[in-house]
C-alpha cells in the first residue's frame, strides 16, 4: 500500500513538471530576431488597458490575461488563425511572463501548436529592457 502511495506521488509530481514545462526566450534573443527582421508571431495577452499603454511592434492583441477561464483562453483563438497559417515561431507576451503566459502556452499547445514553435518572453513586458521599441495605442 505504501509503495502505491509513493508511486502516485512520484507520478503526480512528474506530470505537474511536464505540464508546467515551457520554452523561454530572453529579451535580447527576441530583440535580435527584430534586428535581423526575422519573422515571429507575438501573441500578447496583456489586459486591454496595458496593451494600449505599451506593447511590442506587430503583436496580436488578445487580452487573454490571465488565461485561466475558458472565456480568457477563447480570446487566444484569433491568434490561432495567424499561427496555423504560418510556420513562424510564436512568442507569448505576458505582463510578467509567468502563470498567464504558461496558461496561454498550454492552451495553444492543446489547440495543435507544436511546442517546438512556441516560447514565452522571459520576464514579460515588465522586464523588457528595450523600452524604445514599445508601441503605444492600437
């Protein structure tokens, strides 16, 4: 009995670790893609008011943050059309690059976006050091 309980906990932890696995891209790496004019699909999940204040150029505004509910996640569907029509890498942009980004990443993966195409911007908008690249408005 004790072995079964221990096995259950080991498997539970392993599943949780896999479920939270995500690829990250450092701000400098993303800036290099911009500088080299490499195509990238930016899926911005910030709330509408935050997106209005600042976002990265070419971002798809979804306002899906924190991407917890089905309603939040459904807002990501408009980005799916663009993602599925392309082979370009996808970067999820979140206010801080944490749970909302992971939720969005997992949702997009569940909709068929390959994990090897997706990344999360490390630190999100809050830690983006290249403020001169921000776009204001819509």
